[in-house]
C-alpha cells in the first residue's frame, strides 16, 4: 500500500471517520515493513490510517479498514491547542 493511495482513501473518508465517538485526529502512518520504502515485496500494507481517540471505550469493534487501507485506532487522550512559540 503506497502512501499516495492511503492518503486518497483518507481524503475520501475523513468526514465519516470524524463521526466516530472521541476522534481527536487522524493521519497516515507507516505500517510495519514500511522502513524499506516498499522495495521488498510484502503481503502487508506499507501505510495505514491512524485514528487518535480519547479513551479505550472510543475504539470501535469495526471497521478495521476502509477501501482496503487498514485503520489503526490509538488512544491518545484529548488534544488541546498549544500557544504558538514566541519568536
């Protein structure tokens, strides 16, 4: 799974992913095996969509993929805005 494809899938489904309870953010991350940049054939996807949620209770049972791109839910707690650095 290349980054560009995973990003296009995220762009198409971002609005529906935001509807899950407790979602704080999302993005694309390298899955195990992405370290070689996809030079070695792998049965596993190289990239996946990571969804940050508030609590363990916010992790849904399904779905675990969208259009074949794996979803990984991770508990990161509530995100809060930080002031911009001075300078």
